C-alpha cells in the first residue's frame, strides 16, 4: 500500500518527543543544585564529576524508560498506528534518543548560569533539530548544502532508522537501521563527556 503522511511523520515524531522531552528533564538540573548549594556539598564530600554525571544519568534513565513505554503505548494502542518492524528495536532506539537528549540537557545545565538561559538554549537548539532532521520535511527535498547540516544533528540518522524499522519492517541487516543506533550512541557518549568537562570547568 502507499505510505500516508502519518506513516512518514510518526517515526520522526517519536524521535523528536524522545529527544525533546529528555532535554527538558535535565536542562536546569545542575543550575538548581548549584543555587541550592548541593553541588558544593557534593564536591566537599568527595564526589567526582564523573560520579555526579553518572548519578544524574542513571536517575533520569528510569524516568526516560517510563516515558518511552507511555509513548510507544499511546502510538500503538491509543492512536492505533501499526508498527511493521520489531517493537523492541523501536523501544531501544527511543531509549537511546531519550538518553542523548538527557545528556544534551546535562551539558546545557553544566554551562549555564541561570534557568532562563538554559531554557532559551534548549528551546533554541530543539527547533532546528525538529525542522532539519527529516522529521517533518524529507531530506530529499532539501538543498544539498542543507543536507550536510542536517546529518550533523543527533536525530537525523535516528529518524531514518526509526522510519525503516517502524514503517518498513527492516532489521539490523540493513545499514540504514544499525547506522542510526551507532550515530545515536556516539552522540550520547560525546555529550556525556562534554557534560563532565563542562561541570569540571564550572566546579
């Protein structure tokens, strides 16, 4: 059958919600703790920067898992949008995107001084990701120079992977599928490292 607009947009919307909601979870985490003196007490107690980042990551991971379960449930059951491929692959990629958004939020909160500046940066960064990642507008319809910018975003390859699994039923034997997991994992690790560096600089 012919793909509908819903078939095209749904996988991208799952990715964008996973990424965007996770940014909101952590964008002001370190700022609030810094203002309340919790960070200073943690440093005095001997907590390292890596331990601090990992503690936040593990705590938020549980929240992200619940968010993704609800997101997948509403997509498949409430809105009755069929998934041709593996639901496990869809769920795992949504978790990875959520963790990547969370680590981006931690990076923002490690560098910003106030909640307002953190929120402005988070919102300002999310809109280009939403518009240029092939989520709402296909990459094939973009100018060539804009495609290169799009591929630099952490959600672009993930959106194509989600579309391949969700709408085409592809598995890990396809490059378009495992590429999204690899790129998302690389972004996750890089952002966590930069978050730790940013927190250490502001320590």
